[in-house]
């Protein structure tokens, strides 16, 4: 599926609760499942309202081992325990686009997004995050999954 509607946005910083990991690519799905459960439980324990869908924040572009923080945006600053931590998703100028399809086809969308940013004269930052708009448990057909890619730009 094509990348849908890349466009420039201005974002406000977003308080979040997340679990950090350095994970081999092959183990990423299991990490996300565990991290989302842990972050949601910590948010509930801390009395935090989850205010949006889950995300994966990548401080740098993934390699064979992926440095990632997985969690949820929350209503106020978090002070969690037991492995989760406060994370503020950065504000500022960014490019957003929607990838439609399975996660293993996202590399193509990233390539299209890099080309689009180059055409627009935009310089991508090292960090990027994905917001998972579709829940695979309630939407079992991967061809319908939607993932918002958010890439800060200079």
C-alpha cells in the first residue's frame, strides 16, 4: 500500500510512559507486546489517563538491534516504577504520514517518506516514532493496519 498524505505539522511535546529496550529485529513484536502491557499497567497504577494509541519511539534509525521505547501518551507527567519511565515525545516541526499494511512492509514507506522530505527540502532528524492506530487483536487483517509515522525535521 502507498504511504498516505505526508505533510508537515507542528507538534506540542507529549508526556508519555514507556519501556526501553535494545531488541533484535526478530524479537521486536514480542518486546512491543510485553512493553505495552507493562506501560499500561504502570499508567493505571500511577493513576495516569492514557490519552492516545500506543507508540514505538526510535532514538535513531533501527539496525539489526533496535533501540526502542514503547508506550502510551498520558495526561500528565509519569513517575512510574518497575521498568517503565517518563518519556516526553518531542514537540516542534515534523512530518507525519500514514502507512497502511503489515509492519514488515514499513521499510518501503520509510523510503518513500525520505524521498518526499528530500523533494520538500526537509532534513529528517535521527529520531522517529510510530503510532499504532490499528489494534492487531481487533483488526486481524494486516493489510488494513494503519501506522502513523512522525519524523521531526529541521
